[in-house]
């Protein structure tokens, strides 16, 4: 122990000497050299809602490496918005973040990120108005260059409430330009879309059967950067799939209908009759459908938007006691699908009940997590609103 005490003063003296020798009062102090935008610029969202992505900047030093510990100040410089935090300190990667919620005023919004001694950067966003439309209303609107622009498509939005369900809906858009119509389940789940009503017109119409919820109707143009006047009507329609009419639906719906000889027909080895339901499905989710009938042997067939069969079922539901069909399909690709509510036996007809489960997961799985932009724009797909010209897969 005494040896330790004797060595300690010498060690302290050596450390002090080294420390004095290494200190250089003339060495330049490191300061940040650059501020750049990383993510969150040019977002589009509805008034009164948060931007889906955080605003993110990076601060760099003299060698281009991340600069940590710098205070970044965030300020709304134009438009209506509220920031999640007015300032943030850069992390080890030189990144700083904030969130933004749009106010009630539609139009452009600008948020500035600033660091002392550096040139500030500005993030832009667009707040989209979404006035209320009710079932039975007819609205005269116009696409304009001041409207919200999604990937080059000028788009308007209207808010509609379906207070009870299942609710049959019909939205019709007429215009001198090639109309395009989308339906979203609030806030961002695409439920339906249409380009042309049929091959003789460029007007758009969406028929849907949906559960009680809040929805957004989004009229736009099939082509980019088109402007002009349009008329939009919102009407109720029967909660039915009859006549081989293409009707969109969503998860969480129960439909009672009948297969008849006036429905879609496949004459291969038949005839076999079926109603069709259009669905927009997200990759990573699971579709669960129950088709029940006491009048015929039920069958289900699912095709993707290209007409390729991806799933089918005949007697999976209580196979020992019923001939009901139960289809479980883990969705691989995001996009539109056609569900054929059919019969197993040729020439069979009669009433049925179709249940599309609200569940998006297999038992015990984690729930589906939506990623991506708040508002979507899907590739146009022309789906005929009449008898199909090709046989549906069995």
C-alpha cells in the first residue's frame, strides 16, 4: 500500500505534464459546414392532419462527415401548420427531425430549418381542402393548377360519411376531359377506383358496398396536368352484386345476395354463374372470405388485376357438415383483385351470404402496418362494368 501512495503523486504529475503539452490554444475549433434536406419535403396531406413523414435534415462538418450536437431550429414561414418541436439536436449521424401537422387553411406550407452560421433550408408541403359531400348531392367542381397535385395529377377531395352499413354507394364523375375517380377509406386506405364507365365514354363511375365509416372521394384526370370543369354526384345504390356489375367492397362487410342466370357466366364445362367483387388489397395482409349457401355448393375464386388466378376454395368451411367455401389468402402484391362468388355445380343458382372479414392477419400474427404516403395514386386499370368478355377461372 505504501508503494502505491508513493507512486500516485508521480503519476499525477506526469499526467498533468502530458495534458499541458497536448493542449494547443491555437487549434481551430470544429464548426458545422453544411445543412441539407434528407426527407419529408414536398408532402401532400389533408388540412387538419399530420404530414405522414417527419422533416429531416443532416448537418455535416468540414470533411463531409456527420456533425453531432448542433441545434437545428424549425420555423413555419408560410401557410398554416403546427410543429411537433421547434428545435432538435443532431445525433451521431448528424440528423435532426421534427413533425408537422397542417392547419385548417388549404394551400402551400413552408417550414424552415436553420443552424447558426449556415444557409437555412426550406421544406414545402401542400394542404388539401376536403369539403363535405352527402349522399344525394351533386357538385360542380373544377381541376385547377392551384389544386393539390399528386404525381402530376391535379386532384380534389370530398369527405363523405356512411353512418350505417353495409351501404351501397355510386359516385359518378362527368367531364370534357378523361375523368378518373378514387374512393378512400379515411384516412388513406384505397377502397376503389375507376377510369372509364365503359368503352364508349371517358366519364368515371365507382359502385361500392362499404361498412359504416368516413370516406374520401377524389376526382382527378386520367392524364397528368389536365384541368377543367367536372360534375360529381354521390348516390345510394342497392346492396347487391347482381347482373355481373363490377362492385367494389372492403374488409368488414356482410352481403346477402343470390347467384342467378343473369350474373357472370363461365361456359367452360358449365355454365357456371357468379357475382364479382373488386377489392384493393395490401401486400403483407391476409384476406379471409366466407361464402355460405343452403341452396348450392359454394365456391370462391380470386384473381389479381391481370386476370391471373391466385386462390380458390370449395369446401373448406366445416367440410364434414356443409358445402360452404372459406378462402384465406396471404396477399403478396398490393393492387386490385377480383373475387368471384360462385357455385361448384354447373347451372346452380340461389341465395347466399358473403362475409369478408375485417381481420388482416393470420391467427397470432402481428397486425398489418401501413407504410407509404398519406394519399395514394394507383396505376389506372380499366375494369369493365358489364359482362366479362373472358371466362373467369374455376
